[in-house]
């Protein structure tokens, strides 16, 4: 499983989810390698969880990197 930019996705990663123009930072809590969409669960910091498509999101370190 990989993020939008190719970085390997790992449970416990902090991620940035675009969320239809209202991005949030969350914690990747579950991955499902058997699916191409809705294959990860993210718990927003701090609150409930969302199912996401990992290839549409970024690890928080990559999102915050200057480049």
C-alpha cells in the first residue's frame, strides 16, 4: 500500500487527507491491501475515523516538506 507520492503506507503514520477542500491531519489506523479504493482508515486528530483511498493522500511529513 502506498500514498499518492509513492511512499509506503504504514499503520500509525500521520497523514493529510484532502477531504473535498477541507483538509485534516489524521492517524492511519487500518489498511486493506485487497482494495484499490477506500483501503485505509484514518482517525482525524483528535476525533472519529474516516475511510480513505490511500493513493489520494500524503504522509504528513511529505505534505509539510518544503519543495
